[in-house]
DNA sequence: TAGATTGTTAATCGATTAACAATC
DNA sequence: TAGATTGTTAATCGATTAACAATC
C-alpha cells in the first residue's frame, strides 16, 4: 500500500451530539482560518463576519461557512463570530490543545532552516530533537539543540513522546528514515524529499516538494505564453 | 480578488487535434509522474506499465491512466509506456522544454536553503537572482550568486527574463514582495510565508506553509489518540 | 421591527474509481 | 491466437457554489 497524501476522513466530537466527519478538503483549510483569526486578534478585532474572515483567508464566504459548519455552530446569526472563541474552537478541532512534539531528521541546509523557524512554536509545535546520519554534524548545536545520531531515533521518539517526524534528509535516504520513524511510532510524517513514501495505513504523510510546486507554476506559465498573454 | 492556490484550467495542444483541458488535480500530479519516470530511467528501465509507474508515484493505476489520457495517447495497448518518451511528453506539457528562470526574495535561513537546493536545476529551473531588503545581507555570496538589494527586483526580473518568483521573506513583508513581483511581471509565485496573498487573476500563486502542514497532521494525530489507536 | 448574517439545503461541478472494449 | 495492457466510458463520490430560511 502506498500513501503519499491525504489521510482518512475521521470524526470530531461536537459538544453533546454525535460525531461529525470533517472532509479532508475542509481540514486542509482550517490552518488558514486559524492564521487569519490570529491576525484579526492581533489587530484587536473582537468580532468578525464570514465575509471578513473569508476575505482574509482567501476563500469565499460560502466556503468558509460551509467549512465551519462541519465543526459545529460557533457564530451568531446577524452578528458574526467572536474571534477569540472561534480561534480556540478551530484550535481544538486541529488537536492543538495538546502541544505536539516534533523531530527533524536531516540537518542540512533545509533542516537548519526548519530548526530555526519560529513559526513552529508559535503555532503549537515543539521541536524536541534534531538528528543526522553524518558524524560531522552530530554534536553540533543548532537552534539550541545538540544534533543527535540518526540511529538514536527510536529512543528519542519514545522518551520525548514525539508524534510527528519531519524528513529533511536527502531523497535517497528518505524511505529509510520514513521506515525508522514509523517503527519508532510517530503518527504523522512531513517530508521534503522528492520521493513517494510507503507507509502503513495508520500513519499520515504530507509531502512538500518545492521543485514540483515550481513545475506546476511552469505549466500555467507555459499556457500563458502559448495563448499569448 | 483573492487567490491563494490553484490556477485556471487551461488547454494543452495535442499533436494535431484540438485543445484538451487538463484538470488542475491532474496537473498537480504530473511532477510526481515525471519524478517516478526519472527514477525508472536511472535504473535503466526502458518500458513500464501503468501498474508499475502508478505504484512508484503513489497513485492507483486507474488514476494514472486517466491523468495521462488528458495529455494524449503515449502508451501502447498490451505493451505499456516507453519511459524516455513518456517522460519527455510530460515534460513538454509541464512547459519544461524551455527552462524557467527564478528569483528568490528573502535570503534568511530558508532562502539560503532554497538557493543551495540542487533539485531546482535538476528539474528544469535556473535560479538567476537572490534579493534581500537587509543591507547586511546584500553583497554577500550565496550559492555562487551575489545577493542584490530588494529594490532592484524590477530590473532583475526584466533583464534576466524571470517568470517565477519565490518568496522566502518574513510574513509581514510577503504582500509587499508579492506586489513587487507582480508589478515586475512574473507569471507565477511560490510563497513560503504564512499569509494569504492577493494577486491579479493572471498571476498564479502556490503557497507552502510548513506549520499548516503540521497542523493538518496534528488533526489526524488527535483523532487517532481520541479513538484509541 | 428592520437589517444583518449565519447555518443549511439543494444544485452544480469536478475528481475518482471500476470495468471493459480496443488493440498491441 | 492468447495474454496483456491501454484508453475510455459510465458510475460513484466528494467538493464547491448559490440561495435562502432561520434567527440574532
């Protein structure tokens, strides 16, 4: 079985009632809503509307309301949404009530950049381990953490209760690192290596491939040139 | 008008016949097929089947055949696909026949990592400019290029025929950089800043937000914990 | 009450899957 | 010819959009 993207469609407890499935497409947009809500909060805005929030998140207000309807009923007709409250609820649905612990495997240029990225902490994640296979890198300090040997992965994941692994290793090592993360027991993997990864059904993989993103842009650029724009 | 993702659905010339629309979902998978074809080629495999290629790309063979059918008819029934030929055709559809030139704006940790990433060149892109707003960074050499001042953007884009801009600047500067790229005339933008960007209809934006990816993984992790797995 | 805005319904649209006829 | 595998069709499924009744 091969999985590259998208996990299963699972339920969310809604206050007293039953369980509601949140569609994958909706889940994928929730972080954007959370971001927009954070910005509104920072600007001191207390109440917002589906129009305003949608505008900021870059979606239509119809889609925003539809998405939020899967989570429950957190607005007031005629009034709008309370920013702080909605923000908290979306956070709960995304499982950010508990902080998730993350390891980064592969401390090259990209691993360095990720380790130093402050957005992780700001948005609910703690980077608790950096690992690398290269003895020359092991022992160095990056972003306040000492890089540990890659073969310590199982111990690090278990002892520090890590649930998400980030793969910033070279493509040829990606599947090996992935297997090690799965064996160590993480439930989610974010990979930057340009390779499809094989994982068991219970593990969720998200893949970011920068060159693929550029190729998708190239497609549109090519059409544009061809049709003379 | 706000656009964060996905461009328009545009056509591809097929050998003699008319124009066929390639659905966005298909376009988004083409880079993965190209990658898998490259790997097959590297292994010296000359002919492949939809089963084999799909397995490597991490999709179903039905989906692969459906996707390829939008591009034209490049296989032989009973036989399969010639790796080199299919690879070339997919490349043509993605507009990789012409090399695209790229600038990176924001040479912090991430910009550094991107500038040094060899995958760009390997997959059809030339990084021809690095720009930063910080005078302390301007003038330094990164990945063989001298970092130029951000306000030289228009000149760099025009003189070096740049069609794609990569935003690796801080979130608060993202919209400003985006506007400058649009004014300079790029047709596609890849942004790593956690912000929805406003662009005119004729410009295509792809957004990579690492923390959002982790939040999506957190959602699945939370369901898993809740349902006791 | 009148105006505003949500939450939901129904219609539309696009994507995926399965099955198989065409054909090498 | 018999076996294999594509390309396409039709059915299913999921996502988006628009409109509006509910209600603050």
